C-alpha cells in the first residue's frame, strides 16, 4: 500500500494530506458540538420538573381565583374564565405521575394528582350549588375545595423544594462533567493539531529528503565528479521522475567522457604509432642509403651501362641492368610510401631476375596470384626482405633445387600473401625469435641490405594495427618455411604491371 502511495503525483499527495487533516479537524468539531448539545440538554432537564410544578401551581391558583370571582360576581366572563382554568388544571393534573413506586418524589406527585382530582370535583360542585342558589351546599363544597386547595399548595411547595434540592445536586454533578468534557475537548484538539503537524512534517520530510540528496549529487557533478553513486528511485512521482532523469544524465555524461578519454588515448596511440612507423621507415631508408654510393651517380652509371649493352646488342645484359636500376629506384622512392601489392610483386620479380643472373638461374620462382587483389594497399619494402631471407637462409646451399613460391589469395575476408620455400626450414625457437623481434640474421652484420624481419613485422603491425599480422610455419629441418602476411583489403587505383588472376610463372636458370 505504501509503495502504491509513493507512485501518486505530488498534487494528489498534497491534496490528500490537506483533506485528511481537515477531516480530523471536522470530526473533532462534530464531537465537541454533539457533546456540548448533550450537556446543554441535560442542564435544561435539571429544573424541568420544578418548572412543571410551578406551572401546575399557577394553574391551581388561577382555578381557585376564577372560582372565587365567579362566586362573588356571578358573571358569564368569570364563568368562562373558570371553565378555561379548570380545563387547563385538569390537563396538567393528568400528566402527573400515577404509578406506585418506591420513590418519594413519585409518591408525593401521585398524592398531588389524587388531591387535585378531588379538588376539581369539589370546585365543580361548588359552582353547581352557586348556580342552583343552594347556599348551604355551596358553602360546604367551597370550604372543602378551599381546604383541599391549601393541601395541594402545601404538597406542591414541599415537592418543589425536594426536587429543587435534588436538581441542585444533579446540576453540580453536570457542571463537573461539563468541566471534564471541556478538558477532554482541549486534549482532543491538541492531539489533532499535533497529529496534523506530525503528518505534515512527515510528508514534507519525505518530499525534501530525496531533493536534498539530488541537490548534493548535482553539486558533486558540478565539481566534475561523475563517479558518484546513483540515487535510488523510490517513487514514480515528479521527484522520482527527476531522480531517474538525473541518474540517466550522469550515466550518459560518464559514458561520453569515457568515450572522449578512449578517443584521446586512441589518437595518442595512433600518433605514437605514426611516429614509430616514421622512425622505422627513416631507419630503413637510412640503411638503404648507407648501402649505396651516390644514388644519382649509380643510376646514371647503370643507364650508361644499359645504353652500351643495347648498342652492342647484348639484350640480356641490357635487361639485367634495367632490372637492377628499377630495383634500386623502387627502394629509394617507395621505402616511405604506401604501395600496392602489385608494386611489391613487381619488385620481387625484379629481385628474382637479378638473383638468377647472379646465381646462374638456380632459383626457381613460382607465382600464384589472384589479380583482383593486386590493388590492395600495403607498406613498401615488405616482400623483398622476406624473399631475401628465404634465399639467404633457405635455399642458397641447394643449388638448382631451390624453389620460391609467391601466392596471393583471399581468406576469411583478408588478403593473404604467402612466401614459401623448400629449404632447410626453421626451428620453433627461431620462429619465436623472428616473431618477437629478437632475431638478427648474420647477413646484417656482414653487410646485407640492412632491413631485417623485425623491421618488416614492426611496420606491418603499425600499418594494420594488428599484432598477429605475420605467421611463420615450418614442419622441421629440410621441410621448408612459409611466411604468410594478412592484410585488410584497401584498394586504390592500380599502379605498375600486376599479373593476371590465376597467373603462374616459373623462373628459369640464366
């Protein structure tokens, strides 16, 4: 019931409190009015018997006086007055007590009634004797009537005095009761007033307490503290609605601030990643530059050599020099750029061509390319270091039995690039070192190109935002090694000459 009352509106609650308090006041007033009327009625009844006896005494006196007037003057007016007073006296006498009881008041009243009946009979006979001019009879009845009149007056006086004495005692008792009633009435009024005050204070307190809590929590929010405890919604009235809205606001603001914080952290991490990637790229470019003597001189020299080879008809030498120039030009221009898979595949083709010229065609090169994936973006200088590691550590000592397979395919919505060899393989410990970035190949120390697998992995992680961007698989010694990269499909306009979908080519010994 209490929970249901909490859900009513404030207007209903205030109206109910007003109605309840007023009902209590009205009930107390009705009680007082009824009590006062009852006490007043009892006080009025105290001397009612005395008033009746006095009125009856007046009627008997009037009857005696009218009888005497008629006996003296014997007029029609006096006779009419007699009959009127006789009828009134008879009626009032009939109202007197006739029952036989043990009460002295009742016995005296009964005697007065009987004497009055005898008195009325004597008066009637006196009037009849007077009208009949019977002087003797008239005197006899008149004397009897007068004597009975005196008895009646004496009895009425005695009864009146006794009743007055008794009524005075009753009056005193009623006065005491009336004073007690006054005290009870005052106590009732005080209790009602106190109850009304308690009800109003309780209601106002129940209304103010959640508002004070709400004000306190709002002050904390204003100070920037959003980690506050949410206020319980104890009712569905206007205060409960405001409390619920405040809780929702605090939660929303907290979530918004958390999103801003996460966004700032993500932005900071992105900037750090960009700076780190920029550092890696600069480091890679520096190492490439350190591995070369004056790039412009080298390109001019290679171009001159290519022109000389073409003039002499040495087509293969011309192709070789062109491939070498293209390879180094790509290294210089694309090391800091985002390129396409097609660009990287073209660079691997040039690199394999150069190696086959260098090693007399011992390296067999196979491609399995999905042409629809060639426009996917990736960092520059990624595939060549992987292929270089396959050659240096996998198939260098195998002669013409070494095979490198480059595959481009889509798996689970990602673009996958696989570089696989049939060389000596890798141990699990070595694979773990490579993926953790703690492995350093020996060629770096002896003057290799300077780009290790740790650099490749770092740049791929920075580019994709994924820690598991590379997998290295090897089933053991002599079972070969497969390096697989996974990229999201970021397509852009085609650059370079990519192979067709499903294209497969094999390198030949040169």
